[in-house]
C-alpha cells in the first residue's frame, strides 16, 4: 500500500508527462476522452510501463489520468518490489470492473527531474 503522504507531485518531464497533461486538460466528448485514454495507454506501453490491477486504497488515486512519483523503499514487498530503491511514476490508466489498472515504470532520480 502506498500512503498519501509518501507520494510526490509528478514533475518528471518526459514524453509520458506530455501525454498525461494532454489527457488532463482535455474537455470534449466522451468518445474523444476515450480516444485520448487509449492513446495515453499506448504511450505508457511504448515507454515500458507495466500494468498492475489494484484499488484506490493500494495506489492512492482512482482518477483516470492522474499520476504521481513514489520512492520505493528497500523493504517493499509485492508487485512493486522489483522497483526497490528506485523512483517510479504511477499512472491511473483505466477502470477494469471494480478495480483500477495502474501503469508503473521507474524514472530517473529526482536530481534529474525538472519542474514545470
């Protein structure tokens, strides 16, 4: 489980963040939003993001298109244990029944992250 106080604002600038921002600022029809969501998932997959099914309790957010950075502790267990000691970006990608599909990948350290 990721605690709300352990998440950081997603300010790691890369192609993925651009796709996330496009999705967030869009205000059009439901069909356009679905197309943007599919495009976002494709961008995430292209950049090596892995998919996890979870809940808001485990991953802090349930709003599609929201993202955050998280420093995975060395003591981490479960699906995120492969990212021990790394900073990851977690993106809420889509709803799957009563669960949520999150996409996760390691990003460079905070020192190389840029502010928006």
